[in-house]
């Protein structure tokens, strides 16, 4: 018989919201004895969601009550903005006990979100092995494989048979599920990998060397996360061995962890396209303002530059006030076209689809795509302008400026990310501001320039 709690229904989120509301009702009415079992009955990811939406004051009330029975993964799944408060509510000793139960990669992720003093206090309370692993992990730069490599991997010797490998798994204290194992030589260097399904389907006497996949990928501890994310997606991998400078196996990256890393990389790219460095929905007001301000400031400077372009045509606008009502349309349309080209180009750069051999082709394609769309919209828009203002010359100026601005939008929409990437500047973060300035300034310049020559 199916357990209704395990069945994913179309209204899952609504049901979860009702549970959260009920738990809040129990807490608000001082029925903590009833609230605690319901909190502990939640999946750790759902409990983390509940805590993310709760006040810090509530942390001090409920977390000490569930400290002995809570799943340690709850701390990992909390947003970074709330991890510090949760650790403080649990207390250093209890928090260290929870961290000791986590995998090393999860421990590092959790501790990295804490301030320096609390970080040091937690590390000091950990067992010797976990403390050493965490200290070693923090020696690697952020966003590198060394920070997130898994220590709980399974390794087989290359001279073993299937039977010896299976017996090794049975004898070993393997605490984590695995989909694939790494095959190593006598120097503990990876020489292949083998899927668990392959192992179970083969006869006990079959040598591993006959079954293992020798065409595999290896990452070094210094490999950047966006590189390893691309490798996993590109080659549909299950596991990647991680080696040190001596090519000795020190850990692995499995598909389980890679799913979350790829998700974080994708989320990061989307946020950067909007000029935001982090998802700050749970951050406090100060942190949110601090994260968003820099690119807004850059955008202010860029807008001032655009206003200088408009100011150069103030006399033209004064003579024909109607231009002031039309020129934002040209800039806005060009900006939209440029954003489409920019988004496609940035994603292509992230997915390693753009190389030095096809850069020109990509830019030319975006120019022509924008140009053809621009011609179509110029005809439609020009007709609308004529119907509204009964001015043929104004309609033609509008149509001409739209076509020119769309072609420029395609050029800069594809060209700016490629140029920024060439200079090792994150195109996802910086492209939007540059593109917005260029399409606005050039849109106004094109429209007002044509108006100056043909209308005034």
C-alpha cells in the first residue's frame, strides 16, 4: 500500500504550505510539544524551507528542541543567509556534532557560509579527521573541484576480478550509495571506472579490466566548477575521479552532487544576466542592497552618458516636440533585440559552443537575424506612426532608425559577450550594462540624427 506522504501529487506545494501554516499555528499558541514531532516529520529539505521563512527569534525557540533528532542535511539545505543563525541557535557543541555527520563536501559548504569566529569555533569542536579534511578543503580556491570533492568514493584495484570487487564492497563500511566505482593501479592512480550495474551483471571470474570504461575524464583539484559542470553535461558522465598534482586519486565528483552544482551554475548565470551576484530572497535588507547596488550605479553612469547624446539634439527636439514621444520606442525595441542576441550568446559561451573559429559567424548571424526582424518591425511601426501622425517623413525616419538600431543591436548583443569573455570578464555579469548603454545611446543618436537631417 502506498504511503500518501511519499506520493507526489499535483497540489504538493499547497499541501506543504498547509502543513507549514499548521506548525506555525501550534508554535504561536505555545503548543511546542505538538509542533516538534511535526517539524521532525518533515523531509530535511522541507524543514529547511520552513526555517528559511521563519524569524530568527523562532530559531532560538524551536531548534534547541529538535537538536538531538534533526537531520544534519537540514543545515546544508538552509539558505546561506540563515545558516549562521541556525548554528548559533543550536549552539557550537551541538552544531559541531551535526557537522561531524555530514560528508566533507557538505561540511565545507556549510562552514564556508559562517563568519570567521563561528567558523573557527565549529572547526575546533570537530573530530580530528573531519577537522583535517575541512582545513585541507579550505586550502583550495573557491569554485574549484577541491572545495566540493567527495571523500566517500569506492575504488577497485585494476587486477581484481568482479568477484573480488563485490566481496570488497560487502566487507567495506560504505556509508553512501554509489552508482559507479573508480578503478586504480598500484600507484592509486585512476585508470578507468565501472558502473555498479555492469559489475552485478557480470560473472565473478571476469577481470575488471575487461569491463571498465577506459575512456573516462579526470579532474584535478584546481579545476574550476564551471569546467567540470560542462564536462558532465557534455559527456553525460556518472563519476569523475579527482587527482592531485601527482595524479594520485584523492576524491571524486559523482552525478548526485553534480546535479546541484550544475543547477547552481545555471542559477548564477541567470542572476548575473540581471546584474545580481547572488539569490538574495532570504538576505537581510542591508545585504540585499549591497549586492544589487554596484551594477545599478554603473547603470546610472551609463544612463548619464545616454542623456548626453540626447542633449546634443536638444535643439532638434525643441523644433519638433513629437520626436520626444517616439524616440524611446526606437531605443526600447533595439534593447529588446540586443538582449535576445546577448542571452543566446552568453549561454553559448557558457556551454563552450563558441570558439575562435566560429565567432565571426555567430556575430554575423545575430546581425542578420536582428536586421530581418528590424525590417519587418520597421514596416509595421512606420505604418502605425503614419496613422497616428499623418507624416510620411516621420514614418520613414522612424523606420530607418529601427532598421539601423536593430542591426547594431545584433552586432553588440553578440559581440560584447564575446569580447568580454576574451578579456576574462564574466560576460553574464557585465554584458547587460554595456549593451543597455549602447542600444539606448545609439538608438537615440540614430533616430535624432536622421530627424535632424530630414525633418528639421
